[in-house]
C-alpha cells in the first residue's frame, strides 16, 4: 500500500484510522505513566521474579514450563539486571 499525503493517518498497531480509535483517558495516561516509571518497572519485574519462583515450585504435570520460560524471557529482556537485584534482596533477607 502506497502512502498518499491526503490519506487519514492510521495507528500502525491496529490499522484503524486514528479518528476512529478511543481517546486515551486521564486514568489510562496515569496507568501508562506509572507502568513506565522506575517504580512501576520495579514492581512489574518483582511480580515476574516471584511469579517465576512460585511456578518453579510446582511439580509434576501441573508445572507450566512454557509460562516459566516466557516469564524468564520477559524478565531478562524487558527488565535486565532486576533478577540480580531480587536475588541479592532474597539473600539479605535470609541471612
């Protein structure tokens, strides 16, 4: 598809003209702001870290290997370095 300077701009993710998409609400903008803040990133990384630990504790056929793998990938890629921080915190708490 070639771009024409007179076409309505589209949201590339949804391929819907921008005029037809829902406007971002104030609450949504606060949610995004928090999620991308240092505190928000810390909380999300911590949730992944402890979620991985909890899923790894499950044994047998109920162990969700693909979820563990995907969560480890997210923690490594989206939050590099956080796993080491949480490991350090865990060691300090236990000693």
